[in-house]
């Protein structure tokens, strides 16, 4: 956790937000977006995904984007990889953190990454081994996302026991962060609070715990607050709410980063993120995705009269 903040936000729009876009977001636009997010104080930015360009042409420029990202200072630069080959490319690019995702739901994992959950766990073990043996990669943080941890469009309800078993397997394999994800927007606050209490109680003393929520049914920020009450202090979000799971019909995307920061700062929790600078980045997204609907109520309505963020940016600039 960066000194001076209470809750750590991670921008996932450049990866999760863009991966389902059919329009290629120009490289210079990605670099400007990322650079401006770091300049706004974002603690972590997920810059891209290391996958074959023929599968996801959107990330054909992954190495170039990461190279530009590493020239910035003050933020963790992470990337997602679904397999060993992508992880090796990510390590070679010099990323700070590698994100690896496996669905708790067997059916969703097969649809999403075309392999069983067991095979995904074994794949992660190979990545851990590579990280430990590749010169220069030994300090890369390995984070695992537990997708569909709070419901699945294919299988329906997902049991807490199944989540806990998969979490244990990843911690034993070498993960240092668990990201619990409501991938398809099924969760409600009571369910979230129960799940996060269990995960934090069991694993929170040894690994970091993060939350990833979607606003498919309008409960994204309510679920964030439930996770906060359970003790979670790390959250994913996407600028303008871009993104979403291709296996979640009518999904509206990730929770909106601007609204998340407003919620946290208004609750007296320091994020280190400047809301005014964050909202201004939407212009870059509009420029390169002119036909995309941008979500977010804070950007639309602005701050309430007398609003004072918890983070004192004047003091930070001194």
C-alpha cells in the first residue's frame, strides 16, 4: 500500500475496458490515458494483456504501451496474462505485477480461457516457476483473480466453499494477491460482505485481498462499500465504466473509477487520486472511442456544493 492512502484503486480500463472493443484504441491514445492516470495519482494501472495479437488485436502494442508506462513514476504497472507464454513476455517487458485469472465456475473458465480450473491452477504454477527462475523477474508480484466468485451466468450461484478452496490452491501455489470478482454483476451487498469476511479472515494476514465489481444490476458501488465494511481496501474500476464480461448478457461494464474515487473520498478515505484530473481523461477516451457510451454519474453531475476530498492534494504538492 502506498504511504498516505487508505484505499488502493487500480485502473483496469486499459485492459479490461478495451479487450471487448472492436475499434482499435490507438497506441498514442493508450499511452496518454495511462500517463495521465499516473499523473492523477492512480496507485496501480493494468496496462494491457499479453496475448497473441491474432486473438486480441487490441493488445498488439502491449510491449510499446508497457515501455511507455515504465517511464512514469509512482504507480504499479501491471498486466494480465492467461498463460506461461504471455507471462514470459510480460516479465521480459519489465512489468511490476502479473495478473492471472481463473473462474471459480468450471463452465465459465472453459468458456473464457478454454481449459479446466485444474489446468488453470497448474498453468499458474508454471508461471510461478518461471518468475522464480527468469533473471530480473524474481521481484514481480503475482496476483490471481477469482472470477465468477459471486455468481456465474452459466452455472448460476457459486458456493463460498468453492471460492475458498480455489483461493487456498492459489495461495499455496505462490500468489501474493487474491482478487475476488463479481465478474457478471450478480452479487448483492449482504453476499459480498459474507464472502469478503471469510476470504480476509482466512488469507488476509498472508496475502493482499482486492475486489472487482461490475455494475450490471446497479449494485456495484453498494458492493464496494460492503467489501469495505468486511475489511477490503483494494478495488478495481474502469474509467467511464468501460468493459465487461463477454459472457454476461446486457452487462454495463466495470464500476466507474470516477464514481468509486468520489465514494471513497467522500467517506473520508484517502485514495491519492485527483478527481478533477481523472474526469479530464474522459476526453481522451471520447477522442479514440467516439461511438462508445461513457458511464459515470460524478462526471455528469460534478461535486456537491462544499465537497472536500479526503486526500489533501495541496499538501501533497508541497
